[in-house]
C-alpha cells in the first residue's frame, strides 16, 4: 500500500504541474492576443493616415493643376501686353518726331 500512496502523490503533483503549465499557456495566449490586437489597431491607424495623406496629395495635385492652368491662361495676355508696349513705344517715337 505505501507504493500506491506514493504513486497517488506523484500523480497529484503531476496534475498540479499540468494545471500550472496550462495556466501559463492560457496567460501567454492572452498576452499574445492582446499584442496582436494592439498591432492591428496600429495598422488600422496607419491605414487611416495613409488614406488621409492620399487625399491631401490628390488635393494638392488638383490645386497645382488649377494654378498651372491659370498661368497658362495668362501667357497669351502677357504676350499681348508686350506687343502693346512695343506699339506704344513706336507710337511715342512717331509723336515725338512729328
């Protein structure tokens, strides 16, 4: 009988150890899941920032395109003003010599 009592004690100790290991595994799993969830939140935040940045870049692209269009529209006007200045100088010369 003492051998059986000894084995029973060892089995109980083994069960206690298994329970302890199981609790550690559960704890590690919880920690791992928490960390994965935190990483997911960071990725979602980064994705949101990238989308916002894309929108800002697109807005800037549209604004720059509009400004270039405006500048292109002004070029012919500037050319006409330059032509008028030349004509004005010629007219002033003619008036001065008359």
